[in-house]
C-alpha cells in the first residue's frame, strides 16, 4: 500500500463516493491504495468532528517556554501538597 497523503477535500470526496454507493468500501481502498483501517478512521473522524476531523493534525506540537514552566510549577506544587502515595489513593476513593 502506498503512503500517499490526501488533503481534507480529497478525503471527503472519497468518503462521499463510498457513502453514496458509487463505489464499495473495499473497492475504494484498492482504487486509492490505502488500508481499510485508514478509510474507517476517516469515516469515524468525519462523523465525530465533521470536515475539521479530516484535516491533517500535527502530532509534534511545540509549546512555549512559559507554558512548560507553568506545567512544571503546577506539578511540583501538587507533589508538595500530597507527598504520600496513600493520600492520592484516599483522594481518589473519597471523591467517588
């Protein structure tokens, strides 16, 4: 199978072909050289998020230094407040 990348518009066109019955699911995977799980992912994302779900997402996001520092401060503050593992479990079970 090829690792061809499709833009959101192309993905939508392929999904519309399948949903309208112009082409079958397996036939679409063969025609466009993709795995069936890829097409299933596209369908699921489109149903959940609409057109935006078909757009490429960047997985390796970069975060600002300020955001990273704040995350560390929040984590350290949380650790200082609850130094004992048993206290975490107590909080977990008492909240339920």
